[in-house]
């Protein structure tokens, strides 16, 4: 019976759906995390009678056909890049991007990666780095005797050193944007990487057209809505149970058929 195979694809699809939802819920407190959504599409159809086919020799044609679907498959898991809330932390190296854009960081391989998580720190060399020690590009070197560090909305990094009264600019932070942000490759550790689907990164300073601004002393929260995720989880659970019920029903029908003498 086709229904056995069809329902099994439905159960597999809902299993993946629950996995995506569970990852969203697990990261509801992850800085800069963007929730994901699974999208599904129907599989190929088996055509028993084609719509519009001739039914006789006098030009009559079928108004409808007989096409039986073979189930469902995952079309993709999309990242929803909605702005998260900005949470005031007071940390002088905490940065939130208010609007579009990513911070550019340098991986150990020398390649670029990108992040929305602006919980930055200072390395032993005075470089601005992520919690994993990846240097923010182009960044700046913060002097050891810096008493005050100011990062403007436009990305300029200024410091006031001991014995000085004026702020001195020591570097800047630039942002990157992509034509298709949903096509970025998630690397973990709040990092994403460029792919052929995302397009090449476009660099610019915060506040320029197409880029957001920086907010020092703030962090962007996850854009996960717990209530919406729990609702989606319940819906996925019900769909999984319904597909399993289809398999049970099909099995009972086959058992009945086997009992015919």
C-alpha cells in the first residue's frame, strides 16, 4: 500500500521539524542567534490518468486526472534574519548591530567568518577578539593603559590613555552584508561563512546605506519566540502522531485483506 511509504515520509519530515524547533529553543538565550524554520514540499506524483487526456473518440477530455502523491520531503531549513532585541549590558566591548550587517572575524585558517554576536574581548596583544579568540577585522589595537574606550555608531574606535584628556582614534570596525543571508553556512560558535548561495560579502562602515549602526554596551538577543516555538512543537508532534496512525490503519487494512478466505 502506498500509504505506508507516504506516511513514513511524513514521519521523517516531522522528525526533522522537531529537530529544528528544538535547536531554536536550545538557543533562545544565545547572543545574536537567528531562528530557523523547516520548509517542506510534496514529492513526485504517480499519474494514473493524466488531466486533459482524451476519454473517447469524440474529443471528450478528462476534466481532472488521477494523480497520487508519494509523500513529502524537506525543501530547506531557512534562517530567519529578523532583528533581535537590544539588551543593555554596560560592557565596554559589548557591541550590538542595530540593523543589517555582520562583524567580520579572522579564522585560524586565514579565511573570513561573520557573526552577529558582539560580546567581544581584548586579547593579550590588545586586539578585539571573539570569546574564542578570533580577531575582529579590521579592528584595532587597544593600548594597555587605555582608561576609556569609545566605539561610535559609525564604527570608529577611540581611546583615552592615562595622562591624556582627548580621545584618540585607534581603528574602526566595518560590517559585511550579503545578498542572500539565508544562504550563509552556519559554522557554530555564532559564526557563519560565505557560500555560493549567499553571494560575496559587501563591506561598508556602520551607518552607510544598507548597513546598521553599532551600539556599544548592548548585545543583540536571540530572535526566538518561545511561545511560537512551543506552538510549532505541539503542531509537529500532532502531525507525527497522525502519520503514525496512518501506518497503523494501513497495517490493519492489510491484515483484514489477508484474512479473506
